[in-house]
C-alpha cells in the first residue's frame, strides 16, 4: 500500500467527520486534488478508520466508461447490501424497483427518497461510511442522489467522503457543487510532499533510507508528487542496489527513466488542457501570465487557469505567475514526449502571442531567439528594436544576438547592409574578428564618403583589436587622402576617432601617426571637429605620460570656445581627464559638473557612468570622500559587468571605501566576479591597483604584488605608463618595504619619480617623493617629505596633502623636531577629519599624541561635528528643499540625503527638519543661497553642481 506521509491534517479531518457521523451527526467531506496526489489512499485510510469503529463501509470508484450509465455509482454503493446482506429491503412495499431514469428526464425525486430511506434503514444496524472516488466521472443521476443525500445527513449516522480530480476534463457535476456550497463540509487539498516528506516516503517504500543527497534529488525530479515518487521507488527497487548505497548520480538516472514512463500516464489522467499547459511551460521555460499561456496553447482563459492550478497542486509547476516547471527531470521528460518540432511551434506561437499582447520588443525578441527563422515580415523590425534597446541599457551581447538573428530571418535585401553595419559596430568590442568581416562587407563598393567616414573608424578599431594596428593606420590614411581640403571638419573628426582607436591598443603608434600626418599642427579650437581632436590629443598626451603642461594646453584649447549643445560630450570628458591628471582639479570639476547637468540623462549609460566616476575621483583628491563614494556608487549602478568603464568605476568605489576605513566592504567589492579585460584598455590598470590596495589592507602582501605585477604589464604593454594615472610603483614600493625589501622599494620609487618629473604635475611628483621619504630616515627623509608637502600646499589635492603632512610630521618627530612635527600633524589631522578619512585621521592623531601634544578628539556632537557634506545638506533642508530636490541637486540618492540628515539631527540634538534653521543660525552657517555659502573657502571641497550651474 502506498505510505501516507505528511497527511496528518487530512487524516485528522477524516477522523473528525467519521466520529461526528457515528455519533448521529452525519456530515460530508470533499477531497479535491489533481491525479497522483493520494486521494484514493486517503479514502482507503478513511475506510480503515470506519471499520475500526465497527461501521459499514460502502465504496464506489467511478469510471469514465460508466459516466453515461444511469445509477452506475449508486449501484456500486448499494447493490451488494440491498441484494445480498439485507434481503428484507426487497420485500413488499419497501421494495426498490430498478431505476429507469434517462439523461434529460426530470430528477426522480420519489426514487431519491426511496433510496435515502433504504440507506437510513441500513444505518440503524451500523453507522455507514459512503466513500466515492473519482467522483468527477460519476453518472448524472448518481451525482444528483448523492447531493440529495448530502442535504439530509444531519441527525443520521452516515458519513459521506467524496474524492474528485481537479482539471479532469469532465463537466462540473452537481455533487461537487453541492459540497462546495455547504460551508460546514470540510474540503481537503492534499499537497505534494516536501523534501523531508519525500525522503520519508521513499524510506517507507524501500524499507531503508537512500544515500546522502539521493532523496533530495528525487524530490527535485518529481516535485514531491506521490504518483511519480511511487514510480521512482519501484524503479529504484529494481536496480538491485541497496537503497543506502544509491548515489545521487544513480538516483537522477533512475528518475529520468521512471518519469519518462510515468509522467505521460499521470498527465493523461487529466484533461488534455493540462498536458498542453505543461508542454507549453516546457517550451517557454517561464510563462508570465495566463493570457500568454492561453494564446500559446489555444485554450480559453478559465481552462488555462484550471490547468496550471492542477499542475501546481500536483507539484509539477512552481506556484505562479510566473510559472516554471519544478524540476529539470520533469522538463526533460516532457521535452522527450513532445519533441523539438512541437516545442519550436509553441515558441513561435508564443512570440506571436507576445506581439499581440503588446509585450516589449526585448521579451518578444528573446522568444524569437529560441525559434527557427521563417522569414515572417514582422520579426526583423522587432529584433532590430530589441537590439536598439539592448544597446541603450547597455547590453552589447544581447544586441549582437538580436541582430544576428535578424540577419538569419532573413531581412529584405535593402535592409541587410544596415543590419550588417549595426552588427559590425556592436561586435567591435565583443568579436572584433566578426566585426572586421561585417564592416568590410558593407564598405565593399561603397562610394559615399560620408558612409565611409562613419564606418572606417569602427573597422580600424576592430583591426587594432585583432592585432592589425598598422593595417588600421593605413585604412585611416587612405580615407584621409580621399577627404578634400574643403571638408577639413570631417578630417578633424576622422583624426580624432583614429587617435582614440589607436589609444585603445597602441598609444605609441598614435604618437607616430600624429607626427607623420602632422595632425596636431594649427589647431586653434575654432570648430567642433578641431575641439574634439584637441581633446583626443590631450587624452593621448595624458595616457602616454608625456607632459602635463602640453596636455593641459590641448585641453584648454578644446574648451576655450564651447560649441552648441550637439557638440560631443567626449570633447569635455577627454579634456577634463587631462586637467584632472595635470592637477587642475577645480577646472576638471567644473567640466564634470557641466557634463552632469540637466541633459545628463540624454547620454548613454556608459558615458554617464564615466562622467560620475571622474567626478568621484576629483572629489576624492580634493578631500570630499563622502561625495566620492556616493558618486562612484551611482556610477557603478550604471555599469554592468563587461561594460567598458566598469573597471575604472569599480576602482573609484574601492579607493573611496579604503580611505574611509570601510575595508571590509572594499574587500567584498574586490571579490565580486568581473570579466577579464578586452584588449589593453587603461581602465583595467586602475582596477588592478585598487585591488592591490585591498589586499595590502588585509595583509595579503604577496597577493598585492601579484595584482601590481599585472597592473604593470597592462600599463607597459599598453604604452600608458603615467604615474599620475596609476602610481603602481609607489604601491609596490610600500608592499616591498612592509616585506623588508627596502632596496627594491627604493628602485621602484626612484623610477616612478623620474616618470613623474617628466609628466610634471605636482601631485604625481609629491606621491613619488612621499614614497621615497618614507623609505628614508633622519634629515634626508624630512627634506624629501618637506619638498612633497610644499608641492601640494598650493593645490586642491587636500587628501594627498593630509597623507604627506602626516608622513612629514612622523619624520620630524623622529629627528626630535617636536614643535615642527606638531604643526604638520595638526594640519594633517584637520584635513583628514574634514575629508572623513578615518584611518589617516587616527594615524595623525596617534602621531600627534606621540609628540606630547594633547589634541582634541573629533567632536561627536554640535555644529563642529558636522562634516562638509552634512553641513551642505542641512543648509539646503533648512532653506525648505525636500529630500528628493536635495538629492537631485547634489547628484546623490534620496536615501543618502536621509542618511546624512539623520546624522545631522543626532549631532545637533534636534527632533527634525523644523529645528534646523534655528540650530544652524546659532552656529552661523549661512543659508545655501547666500553669497557666503556660494564662496568656496581655500580648503573647501569641489564646487557643488548647483553652484556651478
């Protein structure tokens, strides 16, 4: 007998119903569930319970073949007792004549009552338990009589238990409707077994528990459906292997074979719509709603609802919507049963259904990717639109897949070149070899100079990415020769794009090309094309570390005559990059704030993330670490893995977290999976250095050196070894110093100092000097660190100045110059506190204590305890701005504003926003709109975006 597992609630309900009836308070119970969930087993248990109480059990099992035979179910219940056990019922006026009712006749009420009275007479001898299984197949007259009986159970010793199969395909009967309509009759819905229940079920069937993990795999394969578990148990017993020695791999194999036979049988016990729904879910993997399922299968909505409900109750579908199969083995069995041709047809119908239901292009295109191309006219436009949406997200792999499928559909002959063009451009970073083939196909025979100018830079980049940089340069030169002198603007743009292509892979070849073609001559910045070219030259000069003054000069000319709004944002971005690394931080911040203005959302997400990350790096260097973290996190939210600037953005978040003292969060971000670099893009070097800092902070010094070695190879191979970009030698020198190898550390620091002096920016030189000074001792160290501090005093690089002054103060104290040490360390402590650099602040504080000074601890309450960002937000809130407006004006999230205001209220000991004006006025913090608030102090952070605007 099939074991009863996890049916305690159902058994209690049955026992209660029987007990009530046998005490003279007859009642009924309805068991509703799909096939295979154990309804018949529950009725068998009810029969056993009834016999234990010396009741008489009358049973009937209905059958579709007898559904049209009048009184078939009643005969199963009563014939043995009326003819064999109680012959007196057939005598005299009590005789029950054979029924003559036919379909369509009026209900024979007199016969109903005669049968009811006969049943009452039987119940006077012993309580009765009437058990009807598969009642959905009962004939109409029997259902009517049982419904008649159910209304007359009160006060008699009769219990009625009816089991019916949901979604059977049989028409709804009056018996089920009667039982459902009576709230006093309990309704039972046996569910699939849990994982623990499955293990117990198999143990009971096999007499021994399965090997470790095998029962869990059987549960996953069957969804806990008892009928399927019964088939699995039988198959497991036939293997001849002791249950405890059955491995997970064996269990999966047995389940595969068992379900291949049992699942079709189980589904065939339901209406055809149930099997159709199961097959459709198999084909689609995931069905989002009933309308899609109904249109895909061709059934109506109510029937579709009944079908998925039955599949859920049977444990074959997860409860939805959306609906998915509960196990891979079930999916494999249904796939084998349906065949790939049927599944493909269902997917095609689903794609059409999604179109008719006004689904988005991405959802329709994802379905089309799983179908066979058939050339329907509507498909190509949908796939192209989905590719456009994917490109905006950005999701280049998805865009490429949609475009490839559109080409396979195939498109109309006139649409093919444009599809090849878009696909080729999309593939430049994903599959440069394919991009070369596709773009060359389009360019073959193309005479339009405009089309060539638009496509050749992309082809050149693809060539450079496949190691054919010289071929790329020759291609650019040939096109440049075809552009006439009367179209210099096009030539400038071509040169700019060519420079960017070469910078991606071979910066030194870019230098050679600039010199040979005299690209940099006579550029005044008088046109958008010239300004873009100047910005590209500024970026090239920066990445290759040639001269900060020259790079800044190119940037100034690129920005000197701002053009119309349609001028490329990259002009400003490249110029800002040069100014940032030339230590023109205020000017770089102004450029970034322009880029992050009102039209920021018009830019593609990759560019928005780049602009935010640049602004974060500027804020970091200027000592506003909280803003740096906020901006870099926002940028990271816009950059999915694999996006070009994702490494650069991630590095900004990690660096901000480390300097704020949040090393554990930095470690979590470092350990997040990421895709490897495509080519030699400089942003990866920045990430490797940030990852090395994380390892160093956790005392993994050798691992840090491994990361820095990768960083060094990346920069050297790429040709952009500029310490202003990534001072990897200083990082490596610190690690070697910690490991006791001062000689190697000094070699690295000296080499970096030479490169930094060639570049010429104060911060780059000071960083190298600070590293050297920390390797030195005595007067030599003081001299070196003093030079570094002097270089930084007149720059906005407040964070670097704080680090340098801390090192200088420690060196002065070591030479017993305590008064000078205290001066340097007090300034360092003030700068570190203002920036929120907790580890540096603690280091400066302890160094100051060591000199004999007694510095005040950073205040935890009052106006002086507010950080610069907290003061700014508090002032805006006091002026009446709501949180969302503040968030928008400061380019932070609303949650960040709420976080800072909570700290403000706590530090000022006030209840909320209403008390802000009074509290700030007492501390003479000017309103945000006043001239005093707009005038930056010498040590303030970067100007706010609203101040710039």
